[in-house]
């Protein structure tokens, strides 16, 4: 083969192999990512699940949760994280990796995909937060009333005094340290539908109460749980 032929083949290969680069292959700076699926997959799915549920953290894909939390509260949760839990702050100003715009994209995407009609068996849904300084209302709750309610509504799954049943123990020191007051309240309200834990409506309806838990009763149960967790912490 002549050198001219070889040169021609090389040129042909180069020419036919060239073209415009695929935009999808271009490098995108982390702070320039604006796709919800990418942002959620990189920052949220590891704890909340790829579909917003079935993760170690409570589901975001829950219409009841979406109904009780406001846009401002959901945004603040993403910005500042949740003290007393594994939920980190994502805002760059607080040591995270996301811009304000990216957090806005996440909040809007979560709302668009997973907000839906909440259960209708309760006259009024309880608030996501009782007070900023006392999210679960523990300062105003009754341990004694909470103990009675827990025995009636919760013990069938979590055992007497929360020491463990089909759903496991929730009275120990370690569990108490892993869950914040706000998260404790949220779980009593929403349950975990992805793990078949009933919400405040179903747990009350399926118990001897025969009705949804009221807002004060939710506070009392949270107050009781905190009391026995602290007691067990001191005894360990």
C-alpha cells in the first residue's frame, strides 16, 4: 500500500470520526446542575429512597407529610438540615453544597411529584410543628396521658412501654438520640406508609379509641416517649 493511500485512510478516519460534541457529555459544574432527578439522586435518594420512599429516613413521597409541611418549612429543612438527626444542611452558606436555586428546584420538584390529596378522615390535620422552640410541644404535654394513649394506640406494635414488638423498640437511648423532637412528632402524625406504619388517623381508628388521634394527644404521646427514652438513658 502506498503512503498516499495510508494518508488518505487516516484523513478519512479523522474526518468521519469528528463531529459536534454531545451536550450531554459536557462537564457541568456541581453548582450549575439544574435537573431535579440529578439533584435528588445525588443529595436526597441515599436517605429518602430513589422514589422518595423506602429509605432509612422518613419518606418525602407521602401526601400526608406534604399536606402538613409548608413550602417555607420544607425549604428551611433543606437549607439548614435537622439538628439531632442525620439530615445535613445543604445550603452553601451553612456548609452544604447546593445553591439557593438548586434548593428551590428540589422543593418544587418534590411538591410537583409527591404532593397529593391527604387522608380525609380527620376534620383538621395537625400542624407540622407546634412551636419553633418546642417543635413537638413536649413542654406542654402530659406524660401520664401519653402513657395511657401509648398503651391504647401504639403498644400493639411497639410493645409495652415501647420496649419492642413487631415494629421494634422505640424507648431506648440510641433511638432517642437518633430522632429529633420534630421528627418524633412527624412520625406519630404521618406514620411510615412505605413500612406499613399507620398514620395518626389509622392508628387511632384501629385502636380502642375508634377515631383519629387529636393534636393534644399527639403531643402527649411524644412527651411520654421522650420521658421514657430519657429514663432509660439514665438507667443504662
